[in-house]
C-alpha cells in the first residue's frame, strides 16, 4: 500500500502553486518526474561536501567520490537485476540508445541485415537506427501493431527473418502506454540469432524490471523519469556484448594506454564507455532516487498506478466528446483529445486550471496513421498523484465553459 499523503510531503514541487494561484496538478510524469528532497540533498551533498572528480584523484576526497559512484552503480545493478560491470552511466535514454546503435549497430550491421522497430517508438529509438541504416545499408522494418497500437509477440514472428540482427522496442511506449511482453519478444528474437534492445524509459520508473528475467540484451533508461536528476541515465548491456562493441565517445578515463601510431587499449566495461567527467552530482542523485523507489516498492508503485489509471479512465469515459486512444493501457499513460479541439489549446486551457499535461506528437511521430491524428493530449500519472487530482482534471474538462463547450453538441 502507498501512503500518498505522506509521500507528497517529500516532494517540494508538490507543494507549489501555479502563477494563477491554483494548486499545481502535475500530470506530465512521462516527460519528467518531480524529485523528493532526498534526491535534491544528495546532489547538493556532492556540490557542498564532496566535490572532486572520480577515478582520477589520489586523495581522500576523490576517494569518497569514487566510492559513491561505485555504490550507486551497485544500487542500479541490484535495481534491474544486472551485474555491476554491466551498468554504464550515460546522460539518459537517448544517449544510451545512440551508444548501442553506433557502438554495436555501426560495427556489426551490413547491407542485407534488418533492424526491426515499431511505429510506436520514441524518436530516440528510431532516429539513431535510421542513421545506422544509412551508414551500413541495413534495412529498417516495422513490426505491425495490433488495432489498439500494442505490440504482440506473434506479430514479431510475422516479420522477423534470419537477416534480422536487431530488434529495438520500448517495454512501455510513451504515447500508448501498453506494457509489452519483452520476455517473449526476447525469446523470439534470440531464436533468430538477433539481439533485443529494450527502451526502458517508461517502464523502469514504474515497475520491477529484471534484465535477467527479461533476457534483453540491452536496456536503456533515464534518471529524471524516476525521481532522479536530469542528465543522468543508464545503459545496461550483457557483458559479452559490451566487450565486443565500441564506445561511441572516447577520451579521458576510458583507456589504459595509447601511442603515437594510434593504438589504443581500452579499459574493460563499464570504464570503456564512460570517457570524460561524468555527471557526478547526477550519480549521487540517482542513488538517492533508487533508495526512495526501493523504500516505496516497485510492485506497490505499479499497483497504485494501475488503480489510479482505472479511476481516471472510469471518470474520463463519462466526458462527452472525449476520445481516449488507449483505454486499456497497462500503465499511467492516458492519451486523449477533445473532439474538435486542437491539443495545444486543450493543454493551455488545462494549464489555466493549474494542470500540467503534454500535447503534440510526444516524439512518437510515426504513430499518426494509427491514431489518425498528428496531435494528442497526454496525461501521465505517477505514484504521488491522487484521485483528488484526477477529479480536478475531470472538473476542468467538464467545465470547459466558453472554451471547450464551444465544441460540444
Ligand atoms: C519511450 C521513451 N524513450 C526514450 C525517451 C528519451 O528519454 P530522454 O529524453 O531522457 O533521453 C523517452 C522520453 O520521453 C521515452 O519516453
């Protein structure tokens, strides 16, 4: 069970008011989440008590930072069921996916090979692969989604071939919010000798994700979508793949030696992929975010969000002229439109009631044919949201007054 009332006290942003003086209702959690005080304090600790670079200094202060980086790496590894050396700190999901595409895809793909994606993917899981296709001659193919916009494992069987080398899909897509059966997708992918890249940006913050159980080859996620700071994220990779692939970025800290003839001896993973000074305050904050999520419990978070989602759907269904695109989503992502109202206008109207939602294409620009619209309004929930906040949204939608009513019958 989640004690939302008490939890909310931990988040300074949840006590905020909007410019118009409304209590803030934050329903844009798929974009980024609010941070508890413990995360803010952890970042602050790095700046006010423990500033030094990592893996470079021979003094106590630097050693403290090294120890913390190591500890947070271990926390992340335990959080996703990985080994410590399989966890690479990146700037976020986009960076992690680019590292896979360029470090693995560019090195190993060739003309005739296939990369399988879906139309529901975020730009960060599409555009790097477009570039790899252009550079290597590999072909991009799309696994068909079902009528509701969900990826079913059987659909993968219809398009995968012996030429498929990479399947790259989100565990939870950021507009449709369906939870994909990654375990089954991994099984099919591996039967064909391909690798599975799992975009965990919208799953890792909301449910228990265990890479060993899923058997995905790579997993990417962002700290800022799971209570952590911006500019920190994770790339998980099976160690044998990390050993084979190239770093996208190289420089200080990722090598044992190099010479004037251009010979480089890279360090083993994870160091091989962490050139340059890392976002150390971000790593401190990420550790605190994981502690906080563990304290609440990922299963509790998933369960609570499902309950809040069902509550919101039951209320939203009563609103005349509201189109719900993903009523059966398994997570807290609800995508809607008010008939005849431009999504940006709807979001601006809700903003005037202190409600933050996202409007537009949400970086999933291939979805427009399936949704038959280029823009939607996305309401995305997290475990600190309440039924009362959902009621505020419902009231605002029902009382569109001069604005939204103008379009109703
Ligand atoms: C499914 C999905 N993948 C990737 C990303 C990119 O994440 P980031 O902006 O943190 O790199 C997002 C962000 O919204 C997302 O929802």
